[in-house]
C-alpha cells in the first residue's frame, strides 16, 4: 500500500497577476522599460516615495515600547481616524477594528458576515480589483457592468442589480471618487438614489476605500463616505493607508461597521482576528495616530500634492495620444483603463517593455515625465501597426 504524503493533491498556483507583472518587469533587461502596472506612487526618477510627514512621524514614534497592541487595535488610532473620515458621526453606533491593510479589512468583513449567514450574493460591478472575487468566494457572486456604453459609471446598472437582490445581499462600492481599475465612480447625486434603493431592499453596502484623498482630496473624498454612513442603514467600510500614507509594507487600515450592536460586533471581530493574525501590526497605527493628532493638515496638503501630480502626469501623457484616448482624462486617482486590446497590451510589453495589466489598466502615478514621449509613441505604434 502506497503511503500518501501531505499536499500530494495540491497544485502549484501562479503568482498573483499584478505581482507576476512586477516580477516580469524586474527581469526585463531593456534599459527603457517602464512600469505602469502595480499601484505605487514613485518620484520622477522612479524611486520609492515616502510622504515627508510620514518620515517626520517615524522619528517621533516611541521606540522604547514594542509590546502587543490590543487585539481590536489601538483605540486612539481608531477614534481619531474615524472622526477624520466621518466627522461627528456618533461612534457608539460604529464597531471599529484595526486591520492588516485594506485586504484584510475586506476579508474580515466577509468572515463576519459568514458567521451570521454565508448564503448571500455579492453584487459587484466589473471590472473591479480582482482580489474582491477571491475574498468573497464563499458567497454567490453576481457580476454586472460598472461602466455604461459611454464609458461612465452606470447608476442604472447599480440600481437594477439592487432591485433584483434580496435582503442581506452585499453590494461592493469603491469609496470616494476613485475606482480600481476604471478611475470612474458614481457621483454624489447618484449616491442619493442608490442609498434609497439599498434601504428599500435591505441590501448591505460595503465600501472598499483604498485611495482616500486621491479622488478630490481628503475632505471631499470623506464626504462621499459620510453621506453613505448617514443615509444607508446597513453599511461598512474598509480603509487602507497603504497608498495615501506610503505605508504599503506596514499594513495599516481599519474596518468600520455601522451597527446597533457595537459590543457584539467588536467582540466577534476580535475573535476572528485572534484566530488568524492575533492582532494587526502596531507601527502603522502609531504613525497614523500621530498624523491625526499633530500633523493632519500637513498630511492633507501632501496628499493633495500627490493627487495633483498624478493628474499632471496623466494629462502630460494624454496630450501625446489620439482623441480616442481622451475619455481617460475624466479618471480620478491612480488608475484608468486605456482603450487597448489584450493583444496590444502584450505587444507593449514584448516590443517596448511598457508594462500595464492585461485589462489595459494604467497607473498614472508610475509615469515619469521624461518617459512620456517613449510611452506615447509605443502606444500609438501598437494601435496603428
């Protein structure tokens, strides 16, 4: 009798497509290679960028105490960050929990919903961040088109899918005016109609808010979320500080759940966290606590600077591209979808070492002004030859 070994039925999985793209870029020997794939903001030489205010705060952090944080997170961080986002919203109506980046915020909310009932349908506009589909795979998933035929975020599609949903189903909406990968999201006026329909149907709204400040600024983007927390009965939000505080590797964010059972929900979130990572990393919590306490205005100013620079880089590229690309001008934040086929995208990589994702998502924050001419020429050539 042949003995079975551990994991003999498992198959090796491919690397996540975004990180595979980064690996391919790193292995490319072409000195002209350009990385416009992974969502990183870099300086004009392509070097990693850390907000000056974050550098300053790192020098102020207490380095004499690296003891455990509470399982639920640093309470001061949670209260200050939530107030910055939701203003004077009554925090006794909110379950707050620190998470290990926005990804764990999404996963933890899914796990929380699973405790109550896993027989739900996830309603999600496509295209979206691919990891959404993996994180919420325990649910049935109903996909619909995020954009309409004119390339704009479609309120009609959102309304239709909510009207067909049942109570307890979950709609995913990207927070603020940014969207990964399209760069286009529903506006404030459209949210008012959507909020009423969500309440009418008893559908849960989940906001994945990974780019706070990159849409129209810290305050304007916060208004988007504030409105939904005021108006929608069943709503939760996962926040990430990876992009807007350059804390990518420190994995810091929070999960906010509007609920009448704050103590119950927080206790369940603590248990779920204890069973998985025990607690979120502490350094990012301490850094952002200091930012909210002492350097909030400086942080907002620096985020505005990055947002305006991404807009500048995007427009610099579009000036060199044909009219058919100008719809991308309306995109907010880091990303937009170029009107390219997958074949053209692959040619960009193979022939010109210009790396964007298969769905033609471009990271405006990765464009160096000195590379604009080369990138624009490459794009035009794959479109015409």
